[in-house]
């Protein structure tokens, strides 16, 4: 049975994560992501972050309950349309799931210099570097990049690491002769204004402002940070009085406690 504290937290998150009225247009989705900072596309067990699906759907809706419904189709379309319009970064980030990140939070999270060859200073698998090198001269369809790597599994692993480093983003779609359109992939620094070295303290503040309370593990899993870095960032906020640590070992921003 959920404790009273759990119920209070759930209500607080609901008020923060579920807009009223619900999101119904691409522009409204952009405003939602800009306000909330980040979201996965679809909710999942043990992933305590907002989702675009829940921001659109009726309260009793369950994602994929009847296959590709109206809301699922909107989410799937907007995951490529939002970055194409410069409204949100799109890729596998939060808990290694398909995610959206606001441009403001992206600037705080991005650790490169904003150069096209930023990937060269990151420790990444060879296939990740190969993909990033191929994108130096412009965006390419995911189908072309997959063919370049030559193996679907290795391509997926290489792209996941590029996403977790925020080096690449979806940037729209490309129609193909047959089948589904291919996702257009581009370097993040060519689509968004990034490259000022990042600001993990600000990213941590934004994370707490959205999830209401968190421990180092949840912060680390969400953004793909090493656990010691997540611990240090939260500890720093407590030391400056910007956050409080409750008896359960969870952190909250001081003005939300």
C-alpha cells in the first residue's frame, strides 16, 4: 500500500506532468517540453519521468493497448517533427528510452564544444565514431547510416551511445520508395545552439524541478551520468541551500520543500 508521502508525491507530479488542457498540437507539445524540460515518448514501469503520451492522452488511456492509435501516432510523428522545427532534441536518452529534451536543458547537458567533430573527444565505440564522421558533411537517413555500419545490432548500439552523449539527434524524416519513412539523423550542434561546456548544476536543478524529488541513482539513470557525478551535483545543491535532503534520502529543491 502506498504511503501518504507517496500519494502526495504522485499528486505533485501529476500536477506538474499533466497539462490542462491536454497537448493537442505540435506547438503545444513544444511548449510542454519547453516547460517540463524533458520527457520520454511513452510511460514505462520504473521510469519516473514525464511522458509525451500522458500529456496528450485521456487520464485512463494506456499506451499501445490497441496498437497504433491516434495518440500513439501523434507521439510517433512529433518525435521527428519537434527536432526538425528546432523545438526539442530527440533521441534515446532518459533511461535509454526514446526521449525529448528542451533546447534550454540540452544546452546545460551538452558536454562538447559545439564543433562538428565533437565526437572525437568522447570515448565511444568505433561504430559511434564512424556514424558521427559520416554526418560531418550533413544529415543522413537512418537507413543510410545502418548500411554504412553494415550490422543492425552494431548500428543500434552505436547510435545509442551517440544519443547518450547527446551528439546526434533526429532531425525530421525522409520518404523512401517503399515502407516507412526513414528518420533523418544530424549532429546536435548543427541543429541546436550548444557548445558552451554544459552546466550540470543547472541540469540538476531542472531535473529536480520536474521530478519533484530524486536520489542520485534516479538522476544518474535519467541523464546517463556516472553515479559519483550525480551524487556530487545533488550534494552541492544541498551545501548551497538550494536543495534539501529528506530522511528517505531523496533530494528536493528548497523552494519546493
